[in-house]
C-alpha cells in the first residue's frame, strides 16, 4: 500500500476538530463518554492531542536509531493487551480527564493553530525520515507514525460520536483503508488467522471477538 497521503491526514485532523467543536460535545463535557471512566471532555482532549503529538514530534530532530515496523509497534505497546483497569490504560484516561478541566473552549482553541501548521510540518524534509516516540522509547518511520495517529483520530472520533449519539463521521477513503489494514494486521497477530477469516466470511463460526485492541 502507498504511504498515507499527508493531505488526507490533515483533512482527518480537521474532521476530528469539527466533530469536537459541536455544541453537543461541550454540553456533555463533564459526562462519562463511550469510553468507560473517561469524560467526554477527557476523550475530546485525547482525540485532539494527536494533532499536538504530530506537530511536536516532527519539530524535533529525526531519530537516529533504526525504526521498528508498524505491527511491531503495536506488539510492543503495553496498552494494546492491557485490561481497562491496568495502569497503561488508566493513566491515559486520567491524563485526558485532568486536561479537560481547562474546558472545551481552551482545548479546542489550542489545537486550531496546530492544524494550520500541519501542512508545513508534514512537508518538511527529514533525513532520516524517522520519528522517536518518547513515551514508548522506540522509533517509527514518519509514514508509519502518521498511520498510528490516524488510527487514534478515526477510532476516537467514533467514540466521541457515540458519546453524543451522533452519526459516525466519515474520513477520507485513503485514511480509512490504512486504518482497516492496520487493525486487521494487529487482529491477525493477536487473534490468529482462523478467527479473522471466519469473522469476515463465516459469521456462523466467528469467534466472540476479533478486536485488535
């Protein structure tokens, strides 16, 4: 598959920001979201933080260590296989909930200028074209890093839409294709070939879940 189109990535960020800007989100800000233990505000902050991660990490020098593969990234990340009550997940929820105390106007306004900076940040030359992910301690090539952030945007936008009983938002086709391929690849590693094949072709024999996470 071709690398994720960077213009489509910027469009995905704008779509997520537009969803987060709805009045229904502000009205439900302090209520629990579709992600148990996380407020709507906390979820919104976590969703939009993906824009900040991209602009921040792309402003740093490229990583010098060899990047790992996209699927190895998810095989190593503790939160992927952690239970909801494990620290790997509760810390994410707590951070979002705490940051959301600033209120919807502040959270949204902090992200608007960063989205405007994205085209320039994504168009800058990096040599090597790698990104260190400091909270994980390893590197990805830039295209794979963008896929990880796009996954967060797509999945958590769906969480946010569900939290306010809104219709799911639609992302650019290229973004959706990359995310579906990523989720299928992670699910294949975690659940096995038969589980994935049956869920997609033989519902009568499908397992209870093939969730990637």
